[in-house]
C-alpha cells in the first residue's frame, strides 16, 4: 500500500489546515488594509507645492488641531496670480462669460477630505483650482493616513467630528469667518463627509461627494468578487468583517452612508466615474438616490473615468463643481 493511501486522513487534515491558515492570513491582511492601510509618503510634487505656494497662487499655513489632526489651510494669495491650474479654471468661466470672484479674493471655505491611502497633500492641486475661484481650502490628514497619530480607519464612524473641529480651529487661529462653508470628500473621504454632514448643528452649506459608496461591506465583497469570483467575494467578506471589527471596534456592516443620506437636507452634488471598477457607479448612484428628493441634489456621471483618474479626464469636473458651489455662495466683487 502506498504512503498516500496509508496516510490519506493525515494528508487531508494537513491540506485543510494549510488552506484554513492561508485563508485566515488573507482575511487578516485585507481587514488590516481597511483598518490600517499603508501610509503614503510625501511626494516630490507635494514638496514643490509646500516650498513654492506662491507659484500656485496660494498661501499655505499648517498647524496641528487639538485632537492631533495635522491640517493645511490653503488661501487665495492676493499678492500673486493663480497658478496654471487655477488660470485654466478661471479661463473656462471667462469663456462662458460667467462672473466669478476676483483672483485673490476669498468668498467661502471648503474642508477637503482625502481618500483611503491618501493624505492631505494629495489635494493641493485641487486646492489650487478652488482657491483660484474664491475658496479657502482646509485639508486635514484623516486617521490612519499621512501624519495623523490616530491609527484606526472607520470611514466616518469615529471621524465625523474632525471636519467641523478643524474648521473651527482654523478660523480661530487665522482669524476668518467660518461661514459660508462647504464639505468635499472623495471615496473614503466621501463617507466621512456624509457622517459629518448629519451631525447636529453641522455648519455645512454644501456637500460634494466624489466616487464614494452607499455601504462598505457590499463594496468590499464586490471588489474581491471582481478579481476572484462571486463565491470567493462572499466568503472573504465573512472572514474579513469580524477581524475588522476586532481591530477597530466598529462593525463593518455599520458603515452605511446611504442609511444616513435621507437625513441630509443641504445642497449635495455627487459625481462618479462611469468606468469605476473599485467602487462601481451603481454604488454611487444608490447613495445619490438615498438623498431626499430635492432640486438641490445633483448627479454627475463622468464618462470613461475610473476610480483613480476621475478628476483628470477630459470632462470639466472642476468647472462643474466650482460653478455648482459658487451658485450657492453669494458674493460681491
């Protein structure tokens, strides 16, 4: 009798145990990617912005909020012209004959919330554009990202108070009026923005959400299923969810921005790439459909855009967002 036949039970046990250990390791790794993603280092273009803000038409101040959150405050620089990105955006308005605030003037504030694996400096090119049309931009490092000392990422459950805190402390430190103020979040930052916007006495006049989701658990399942098949996606979610909850104290299925969206009673714009295979456009659309019926909610589908390039296609998304926000912030030249 062969060795395999004589010891088939032991071989089967070892094989099953090996598969189990490998699966557990995979579940743990994916849960850790959600709860504690790798932190993105400062990039050369970040450094260039920080060292030469005037070349981008910006004044950049930095401070650490009382909860430890690192913050950049980007303001229009009245002593220098807008940078090339800002000039391009202003030119689009000029071509339409639409009046916008004078260059260097500030008519409102925006808190910008980055996505997972990002950091506040990733939004400096966005701030360059939005500052050029009259908005001061406040950029925090969210927990688990950049230089924020907090480790856990909970997609808004524990981060909801951060946007209002950094707004208030920025306004006090640099002596500007908090309002009017809007909130813009991308991907994970969009989920944080929704959680922030439903807080009692939230100050936000407008909300912009880019490439975000209606519920995290099915989004994770679909991401895995897209690569490995539907059955693996379901199995993976069952393994990841309890590990994520153990790591953060937050149930994965409690992260449901769409469940909160019905309580949002402020002008809201949601934009999503038609070719997004990280967070499918259907997820963004369900989030939009969860908002109360109102002429003040706007949906933008960005043709041919994926998740990572949603802001850099030929579609004039910055112009669309800026025009939408300026229409809701009265200003005088």
